[in-house]
C-alpha cells in the first residue's frame, strides 16, 4: 500500500518528503484554507516539484461543462496532477469524458461501494472512500474500503482504492489489511505511525550503555 500525505502545507510536505516514504499528496479546499490559502495553482505546482507522484487538486465547478473545462486547466499545471472531482451526476459524466482524454481523476467524497463502482466504471484512476467522515456519523468507514477493494479485485478493475479521511494510525493499518492501494493521511498521523515510546526508551538506553562501555574501555586502556 502506498502512502500519500493529505495536506496542502508545503512545510509538512517538505518534512515528510525527506523521510522517503510518501509517494503522493491529496489536497482539498479545506486543507488549502488551513494551510493559509495563497494561489492554489502555485501551491500545487510547488508540491509537484517536491513529491514525484500523483498530486490531487480539487475542481470546484458544479456542472459538467464547467468541470471538464476546469479539470483540463488544472491537469495542465503539471503531468503528475490528478483532478479531484466529487461523485454526483455531473462529476461522473465529467470523469467519463476526462478519463477518455487520459486525464487522471481522483473521484472524491465516496461513501458507499456503489458510488465506488460507478466511479470505477467512469474511469477514475483513484477512488476515494472517506473513512473518518463515515465513522463520524456512526457508520463503519473501513467496511466501505474493504467492500470496494473486494469488488475491484473480483472484477480485476484497474482503478485504485485510495483510503481517505483517515484520522489515526489504526485507520492506516486497517486500510492496509483490507487491501487499499493507497492511504492518504495528515502529517500528524504519519508522525504517530513513526513514533513509539519503546523506540525512544531503547535509543536512550543504547546511548547510555555505549557511554558506559566507552568509559569502561578508557579505564582499561582499550579505547
Ligand atoms: C482526501 O482526499 C480528503 O479530502 C481528505 O482525506 C478528507 O479528510 P477529512 O474527512 O479529515 O476532512
């Protein structure tokens, strides 16, 4: 399972990129606003220059022609841009047209396996079930990811299941266990995956013991 960062913060993306474990980025208008706004195109292009992988940028038009026009424009910003389009009638029709032009679509705001199947048939490269938002309203978000993976595998569909709206490290590991192709997560979740108190304690102990050993070696004239 590939790991994407779910943020529009260039600072977070730079910090995560150094770790060498992130292979794409998802942004949305909420994340863009949270990161302080600015010119969306410039931010997306900057992200493309940091991470060499799919970078999702949201389209805001609400009708088919507007979406197709906007998506073509957004996709022209950089070859790695995937246009993010919410699933509804206009989104599906636009995705069918755009995918035939070779434009990568990330079909977003997916909340059921039925929506996921429609997104796949329309040719979306990435299909994004929103786990956390389903959990928030008392549904099992990860089950939608699991069902979607099962259906795509059953019919050998080439579309990738991108588990989104992940809120904590358990979501990431659950997405991996049910076979999601990609998990996109906030920087805080990536850091929570990395850190473990026993690792910190272990490092401290190794350093302290190495110091002791060096001191003992100096005492015996072996260092
Ligand atoms: C990513 O593509 C989604 O926009 C994002 O994961 C949504 O996350 P949220 O539900 O925490 O806002």
